[in-house]
C-alpha cells in the first residue's frame, strides 16, 4: 500500500458543506504560466524510475522554447531517449542545438557525462601538475565513474555550472533514474559526508603538517586496512585524497551553493508519477522532503493516465448494456456494439482506479497542485510526439475532449 493510501483522510475535521477527503479537488497546475514566466530559471523534474521524467522534461523544454525562451534541457538518463525524441544522433556533456521549426526561442539539449564533469572540476580547481596526478590515480578513475552517489552529485555540479552564467533563460533538469527519488537531493550532503569521513581524514593526516611522522596507532590502523583492501589499493586511495585535499573546501562550497540554488525563487520542482501505488509512494515521500527542506514545489504530473472517451456511461451500465445486446441476438452489429461497450467498461474501471489513487494522494497532500497527462498511443520518439505531450502539460485546464479538468482523470462526484 502506498504512503498516499496509508495517509489519513484529513488531519482536521472538514468544514460544514465541504467535500469529504475522497472528493477533495487538487489545485490546478498552470505549467504554461510557470515555464513562460521570465522569473522561472530552473525546473527540476523528479520522481521514481520509469514514470516518464525524461519525456516530461523534454516536452516542457520544447514548450518553453516555442514560447520564446532560450532553453537547455539536461538529462541524466543514459537510455538516450531524449536524443531520439529531439531528432539528434547523440547527446554529450555540452549543450547541442535542436532544430525546432517555427520556434520563437531556442532549444538545446545535453546528457550528463559524470566522469567528464568530474574531470573538468579537477582541472578547473587544481594546478596542472596536481590535476594530472589526480586524473591518473586508479582510485579516482573508479570514484569518478562508478562510486555510489557520484552521478547525482555531478548532476548538481553541472546544474551549478549552467546557472552560473546568463546564457540560458530556462534550465530543465531530468533527474537521475535512481531507485529512490530522494537521491538527487541527498547528493551534496552525501559527498560532503564522504569528504569528512573518518577514514578520509586518517588517510590525509600523515601528509599534513604536524603529522610528518605517523603515530604507532595509525601504522597499526594502516596495516589492518592494507590486509582488508590490499596494499596497492590503500596506497592509491591515500595518494588520491592527499592530492585532492586542497580541493575539499571547493567541493563543500559548491555543494552548499547548488543546494541553496534549488531553494531560491525562480526554481521549481515538478514531481512526476504514474497512477500506480509504488510511483505515488515515491512521489509522496518526495513532496514531504521538499516541504521539509522548504524547496518550491510546482505540483504533481500524474503521467500515463487512461481517461475514457466519454464519462456519461458508467462501467456497470456499460457492462449491463453489453450483456443485454449479447442476449438479444447474434448479429455482427450487435456483437460489435457489445464489444465496444465492454472496452468502455474496462476503460472506466481503470480510470476509476486511477482517480481513486489520485484522490488518496490529494487527501494526504491537499495543497499539491496536479496535472494529469493521458498515456500516449506509443513511445514518444519525435518532436510531434513531444508537442502532443507538451499540449497535455500546458493546455487550458478544461480544454479536454470530455470537458474533465486536467487535474483529474474522471469528473468529480457531485456533493
């Protein structure tokens, strides 16, 4: 059961005449106004893996570019879906222009190369000799390409680099496909804790002034660690942290600055989820974390919903009508009508389930704005597909085929 499902219906007794918690309406989310606002400089799309963060990020970036803004979208997803949908052969660590015919603004895209980003940091913040020493170190080569948390931290570093200049009106970030949506926010503190770790301090200590002669205790510690890790690996680690010691302060400063950047006015988080318990559980945790950290939340995009073509006929009535047609005769037209009614009943049943999950999330987070996005017929693989999704994300709230507001899958029940 999801966190949203486990949450109480409401923390306070509803006012007289108010809807029950199950019928509470989520506030609408105006993404068109958000990405068109000149004060909006960063939009971070986050959520658990497999919910459509990459496509959502690309669609919002495309909509902003077509609205006249100079936009760069940064993806950390290694699946290269973003490059394909934008018509690019590949993406790398530098922004590449995307050809968007008729756009009033500009769109650029890039994919994080965490090792190259780490290498650039080393080169920029150390002497050439020290940089060469660090880059050649075997432990650094492992750390920069596969150490847990490095991808998330380098994503924060790259965001800080992009924002440090005025080249871009808007930066859209597609966060890493982590198991936990919280990893992106935890990255700076995790890196800082790593640099402040006891073992790192001990490995640096002998090379510092005042520790020229290692103590007997340290030598004993060193022998124990050598047996566990191997002598060569320990020497590689010690050489690495000694060479990197002068950069530690810069790591902390940038981690703090980028973290604070995410809390400033002009940054917005968009949480993306699908109408499934696990995805909404991650979304619920993320919303709570953003609130605790006082970070600006635009709202929840409930992606890949299944609204029916019409909401006038309930699933129960559609099933009953299908049974009645089937009992009255076996003509082809009747069979076709019965089949269509059963498909509608299945769609209504699925939509009802999805709306129930959305309502439970809203009951737990009544202040969180929502925008539902219908599932595409197939994979989004080109600009036309992104435009369709962008319209679903930014179109007028009530401008849908059935008139159901885009905050919902089904109409709200009458009070």
